[in-house]
C-alpha cells in the first residue's frame, strides 16, 4: 500500500490490484506502466521511512535504558530518513506530473486528486540547506 493509491485508482478508474494485473499481463499503455513502477518505488520507500521512524521511536521510548542510547546510531538513522524522505518526495512529484499529463478522464481526475508529499518541511533540512547554497 502507498499513500497515493487513492489518487492512482481515481485517475485510472480501477483498484491498484487490477491495475497491476493489467500491467503485468502486457495490456497496459505507457502511462499505466509508469504509474505502477512509480507506485512500487513509493511503497518501498514509504516502508523504509516507517521502519526508520519506528526504530527511532523504539530507541527513545520512555522506558528505555539511557545507557543503550548511541548517538552514532541516531546520526545514521537521521541520514537514512533524510534520504528516504527525499526519494519519497521525488517519486510523488514524478507521479503527480504523470497523472496531470494524462489525456481525457484521467487528466481531470488527476487534477482533482492531486498527490502531494505529506512529510514535514523540517524533514529535509539538510537537502533544503544544500539547495539554498547552490541555486
């Protein structure tokens, strides 16, 4: 499951499971194939975001022994989370562009069901800082 399944289903008029069947049966056009590829990447990326988030929450649980905390582990988790969130944002941007570019019914549905990243603006602070230094 991905955060954008509803938008994809609305754009193509079928559940994601049916869309995958169509794509794997060789009966899909280029837009559907690309949408399913992007959706697959997004699902994997979001699962990594969730895994790192959960690991960080577990490590900082109130009942956790403070002697078990390791700053190096947190630095690695933050770097991993930044990379995963950046990838998620880029995939959602590509999916949004794809859905908006589709002709006919799909294009009108894609406009109504705009896909947008839901990450906090603070989540990509390193990326944002780097971009502001290099316009």
